């Protein structure tokens, strides 16, 4: 089976924004309300952070269940890993996710300030100062034949799109406008020179955008 490079369950607003400005420890998505972007996923039965029984089924739940399917490694940008900028003041910060990160695979964090790898539960974080091509080479090796997920944020996805390294994407467009922030696109149709695009509306109000290579 061919290894694929995937974006999955990444949410943006109707105006293409995936995160607000002024990220901080208290506000991982900056001025954006994460509920505006991710309420559809959090409501599903299969949401990874669900602690109570129940949740919606149907299309949204099916898409969320697919998040981990055949994923062997993830690549993320430093801003997804945490709010700290510049040189690390220490190595105490180990991400937003506590002792049980939801990845369950090796994770490669792109940063200009490398630090030692560490492991939490079954997730090992590696820190790379390198190109998208080289990061993907390392992630594919670690994935052991399974797919590699480009986890975000917006800047990292754009870098991999610009390098023509992404095979398929699922982007959930939420029914809200944010006005300013980190923008994935001005219009999703700008990617249709390289990708097929199918839009599937959900009763939750989001429109799932599925991209795959032409």
C-alpha cells in the first residue's frame, strides 16, 4: 500500500481562517473561539476527548473516526505544539495535551529551535529544524508504511501544500467568519488546479471539503 500524506479533520472558518492572532497559553487559538471551529467534532460520539457517553453519529462522526485510520506519524508546526516563541527557556513545556497526548504515533515538530526528543505515554515528540521534504522523509520512515498526517497549523499546511507534498485533505469549513487570523485560503477552488474537490454539507452546519490529487 502506498504511503499517503494527509490532512484530516482540520477546521477553518467560512473566510478560510484556521487560527486567530495573539496565541497564548490561555488561548491556544488566539482571538478565535475554538468552539466556532471545532464544535462539530466535539459533539461526535468518536471525539477523542469525550469523557461522557453519547454524542452525534452520522457524517461528522464518520469523519472523526477516520482521523486515526492508518496514521503512523504526524508532522506539526511549533505553534500547534505550544505558545512559546524563540529559544526554549527550558524543557518543562510538553505540549497542550497532558500526560496522554491523542496522537499515539511519533510526532515531528518543525521549529528553528531544536530540543531533545521526549515521550509521553505512547507518543514521542521529535523537534526538527529542516525543510518539509526532509521532515516528511523522517516521518515516513517512522510511520513504518502507514500514512503521515500533516496536523497543522495553517502555516505548516501551507508550507506542505506549496511544496506539493500533500496527497489528500479533509477540511471542515465551519459556519462562522473570523475576519482576521491565519488564513488557509482565500477560496478553496484555488487548489483545484492540483486537486479534485468535493463538498459535502453536514446537518451540523459545517461543509466537509475533500481534496485528492488529480
